């Protein structure tokens, strides 16, 4: 009787251990995969074998060996939320699982962001690889702003980043202050009047710069929103910050395009049977991604780098493969800016 009970207990214990192992594996998978991809110097890449990394994948031993072999590759970046999303996720995972490897990865990631920052306050899109436009101060797709939000969260003890080594707080505060100074210095003036921001800037001269062939110097109706919202998140803003926010919101209001929207229309003659067109819509307000600095005219561009002033003038691939128009400033102008002015004054 005793041996039967012992056998049953062993079976129950085995099933419980297996179940617990499955549960932990499922819960830890994404965080553990992030550890695999972190580079030796602290940052993360955005691609593996030329594809966006999927942290929900179960990687085989052979694939894990491939990943480990790339540990020193100089491909870490803040583009497409790489590095910043991993830091935030692992901080939350550490609070749940208390795995010291997660905390170590978070702190190494934060040190990477601090090391990647230029002395002038800007961040390159990639670090340490700074070939071609990767060296430029990059607001494109909120790259620099995402980095600053993580460092600001360390200072303010938000986003579960209250867990990090307290000695990181002061360097993060200094980095944020330098980043704000860079933002203020890069705000574009036209005829002596502040407007908004370009997607990227020369890292030495602070002048608006070209990135990919179709990403020409401009004033951006998209990236400006992320920059303004970051400035608005700063407690007790100084007047220089207020002036920057007020000017940028005034510019966004000035260049809005009322009565039009971008619509996907059926087009049997096109490669994919559909095409994007700018159409009239009395209820719609949109903004262009790129405005000409001197004129505020929206413009568009193919991979040949030739500026055009109509979406219809560029080729099918770029017309349908890039966000040329959007509603990015809607919430900012409709609510957030007014709330910020009520709290902080102009």
C-alpha cells in the first residue's frame, strides 16, 4: 500500500514539475530571447537574418548558436524601437520573475544609450556602426525620443525602471538635459521664426540632413509630434521649452490640410490591384510627412531622390510603401496641447 501511494505521489510530482516548467517557459520566452540578442556592448539589433526579430519564436540550438556568433556585431540601434523596447520589457519581466540576468541586461542597455549619445546631446540611429546616414542625429520614427523617454523614466522612476542601480540616475538626468538642449537647437527657424523639426540632422552642424534617397531635408508633420509630446512631459518647463512647444503647435496648425484624406482605391491596372490616392473629404484633416522648409509645401520623393509636389507623381512602390500623409498631430492639437497650456501657461 505504501509503495502504491509513493508511486502515485511520484507521478503527481512529475506532472506538476512538467506543468510548472511549461508555464515558466511560456512566461519567460520573450525575455529570454531578448537576452540572446543583446550585443556584448549593451544594445540590440532590429534584424536577424535580414528579418525583424520575433521574440516569441522558439529558437533551435543551431539558431541560438548563430545568434551567439553575432554577439559582437556592430548593428545595435534605436531605430524601430530597438533597444528601448527590450529595456522596458525586461524591466517589467524582472519585477515579475526576479531573474538577475534581466536586471543586468536592463542596466547594460541603459549604459549603451548613455554611451551612444553625442556630446552635443543628439543620438545617432545606430551605434557603434555610424556609416552613411546612420551617424545623423535621428528623430525619424521617434528614435531619439524613445531613447530619451527611457532615460527620463530612470530619473522619474517610471516604466518599472525604479529597479536600476541608483548610480545611473544622475547620468540619465544629464543625458536627458543634453538631449533637450539638442532638441531646442535643432528646431528650424524660417525668416527668424521657430517652426518644427526635420527627421534627421547632421551630427556636427545641426543642419537638416538627408537620410535614405527619398528622405530629404524637410519639416516633418510626423516626427514633430513625438518631439513636442516629449517636451510637454518635462516637469516645470523653462520658458525656452514653452516657446518651442508653442511655436511647433502653431506651425502644425498652420500646415494642416483640411478637406482631404488618403484612400486606398481599387485599381486593376496596378501591381497589387489597389493604389493610394489623395481624395476630397470635407470631414477630414491630415498632415504631410514632409514640408518644404522654405515654403511649407508638402512634397514627395521616389528612390531617385527627385522632389515632387504631388503623391500621384511618384512611382507606385514608394507611393504605397511609405506614410506620406497622416493624422499624427490630431490628439496633440485637439486636447494635449490645451491641457498642457492650462497647466504650464504660455
